[in-house]
């Protein structure tokens, strides 16, 4: 997998870096020093070729190993876990990862099928936050929800028509579910959730971008629950 940009590079685990392509006129001395001090493999490359590989690359493209997904065993005593129910847009995914990192959420769960995975766009959009957030891929969300319930998590699905999220009495261990851009939370996932919560709307548009909704709820639930 190839990613690009100085911010992404600075946040990468160097053990995951295979090769670095630098523009011949690359001038960031801090990055150059880091590469040389850590004996990272790099090649100087014409900017035209770099732009053919990935546009808007800031003069640096990095070959990295494919992303290593976590498992449910990685969830220890976290008070807040996020599930993304068949999210499809990598830009939304990257933005949500950034919100989770800022909020201190360590684990995001995604389904294996019909869902965006960790790719170059997600890496770039997350702007390095992915290095501090664990992505867990599972085969079945309903089965995963039941496993989390066994760990004493209460499941809160974000969907229109639910309770105002600011007025909910939250449990100590929270699993928040954000649905897909086009279809929201899937029926079986909703059926297996404990509480349906909603963001109150006061305008003429009755829905929010998935990443915006996730950001509001991640921080709003913290204020309401003390988590």
C-alpha cells in the first residue's frame, strides 16, 4: 500500500515502512534527517513520476506493509468503543478515525463485507491518527454486538427517530454504532441495540454526514455520560 504526505509519514510506525520515494527537490530537513538517522530505504524521484503515482503528495510517497487489523481481544477496559455499520466512504472513515483519536477512543470495529477498509485514502484523510487507533475487522456485526454485551457494554445505535442523545442516561461501558451513508444502521443491528439515539435537528435538512454525526456523538456522549 502507498501513502503520501509529510504528516502521514511523521506518524507512521517505521517498522511498517518498506520504501520511500522523495522528490528530487524535497527540502524538509527534519524529514530527511529522520530518514537517514533511521536508515530507511529511499530513492530520489522526479516530481512528474511522483504525481503519476499519487497526486498532491507533498514530495513524499511511502510504500508500507498492508494494514494489520486487530481483534476483539484488543478491547480491554475501554469505556467507549465505536462500530461502523457498513460505512462506504474512505474520506468519512478517515475523518472518523481522526475524531476517535482526538476523543481517546482506541478501537473501531468494522465488518469484513460491504464496508470500506483501510486504504490509501483512509490513511491520508486520517492524517496520521490511524497510528493511534486500532481497527478491528469482524465477520458478523450482530455476533460482535452480543460479544460486547457479554463484556457489559450497552449498545447505542445512532439513527433518526431515537432519543435525544443529550437526554440519555448512559451506561459505564458504551458501544456507539454509526450507520452507513446511504442506509443508516442496518435493521438487524438496530434490533440488537439497547438504545436508539439521535441528534436533534432544527434545520430543514434531516440528516448529517456520517463523520460529522460521529464527531458530535463521540464528544457529546462524553459530556452526557462522564466517560
